């Protein structure tokens, strides 16, 4: 996917108000996705290159059309919910399009027709779910060690459906109490295997308000708001 | 003759010959309030059950508590009669099981409850609904026939209500 058009990128005021949080999340994403790519390389037993993750904060209404060409595009979504103490929640969602899914299954499971995502058999779905789980757990492990946190993951969920139908539910859950407009963090990363095939993974990091405060406190100290 | 699409939080209005649609509803609700006799309809794409204390005013169809009232206003302003109004709705799915392993009810169910309650308060009868479950839906409302077509991810219309 190309970069979103300019009108989708939050305006300067938004960055000005949000900057430290944005930077923190960007750094977390870089670390997390880097670990995920390493895990994928081991899983596929191939050399894997990754692009620098592109990080965007977008209004929830536009999330699905930034991730895919249109709301009704069929994608694979793997979701992991992680929790820490006292209502602090960090959710992760990985989205893969048809082409990437096809590439991944072609490597891990040969001779399988994967042209239609809706017709995948249980074994293929299970492979996708576990691959997603591995990538997301590596992401969360990296975030845990970087921020000295203890986000504890639940078991993963896989959904294969229209992108628009999965984003709103995941993005909204426990984010209703965020002030004002609901914005989410999108991390986009292209991964290339050594035979030139491309796997594009979009990982969404979704800290709720409590989690965001916790992260900021751990990264910048308890009084971060006064010092910035 | 036109096809109008309600994006998240929007309400679109159509008259005889028009079609109204909302794409890829997950936990969102597509609510159609319409006058079957004069053929005027409004479709709202509802995102959340109600405003939280922090919420800024959103677009008219964003919250279940407000969308019904706004839809009624829209239909009447385009020539519908208050006494004729009825409703159909679809959506409110629960796509990810593990999201609601905690105490909170899932957003889809809360959306359904909020919209149903709000329709009751306005005295509008629900003629048909296709809600819940764990699949995405694209809905298309034909103002002429007052039928609501519901499409699955694979593009087939699996239900007409």
C-alpha cells in the first residue's frame, strides 16, 4: 500500500499535542515489528528483509480504507488481547491481504489453493492464526522488555471477513473512554523473503487510555507531562 | 435513481428509486428508518451505543442514542410522515471472541440494545432485523420495495428482510 493521502494524516495541531506519545509509540512499533520479522524469518527458514515500519495515527473511521483498498476487501485478521493489572489493556491486531496470505501459505504449505480466502481449510486457518500469534507475541515481548512491563496475552483469534467489519469492533473496544475523537496507531511493514516474494503485515497497536498512561510513565518517568 | 453510501457515523436519505447502503458492518449497526407509504428512507451507520463523558459532538449517526432521532428528522424533512415511520436494522456482530472475555458486554450487543431502546422511546416499530452472529454484513436498502438486502463477505446476498 502506498502512503495515505495527505488529508488522512493528522494536522499539525494534533501532532503538537500528541508528539511525545506519538514518538513513544513509534519507537515501540519499530522494536516490536523488528522482533516479529526475526520470528518470521525463523518460521519460514528464509532470509527476510523488512522495510522501516511506517507509523500513522489515524481516525478510526478511516482505518479500514487505509489498511485495504476498500471496506469490503477480504482480509485475514489475527487479534491478541493483552492485559496488565488495573484495567490497562494493549490490544494487537495483524491484518494480511489476499496476496500476502497466499505467499505465506505457499511457503508453509505447498500445493494448497489459496486464491479465495473464504475457502481456506482448517489447517490453513490454523497456520495463519499461529503465524499471526507468533508475530504478535514477539511484538508484545519486545514491548514488555523495552518498557519493563508485563502485558499478558490471551489466546489469539482469527477472523477472515471484510476488513471494515473487523476494524471497528477491535479498535473501539475499551477505547471509548479516550478523549474526543478516537484515533488509532497503524504500523505498516513490508517483509520480503529471499526469493523476492512480499508479505505485507499491518500491525495495529491499540493501548487504551490507562495503558497509554502506563507506557508514558515507564518511558519518560512519572512526571513526563510536566517536563514536556 | 441513486445509490447513497453511509460511512461510519453518517446518515443518508433517499426517496423513491434510490438505494441506501452501508459497507462492511461488523459491530456497527445499519439502521433504516423509513416511511413505506411515501417512500422516504434514512440509513444511519451507527458506531457506538452512546456518548461517553469525554466525547465531543460527533456526526449525527455515530451514537445509537442519537441516530434514531436524527433519522426521523431527516425523513420528515424530505417529506415523510411521522406516523408512518417504521424501522429495519442489521449488524451488531461479535467478530472476535476473545475481545469480550472480560466483564463488559461486546460493543455489538450494546449497539443493538441501545438502538432497540431508542426506537422504542420514539415509538417506532421494528419490522425486521438481522443482528448479532459473528460475520460482517454489507446492507443495501431499496426505497421502492422497502427491502433490506444483506450481503456476506463473499458477495452473495444471504438474506432479504
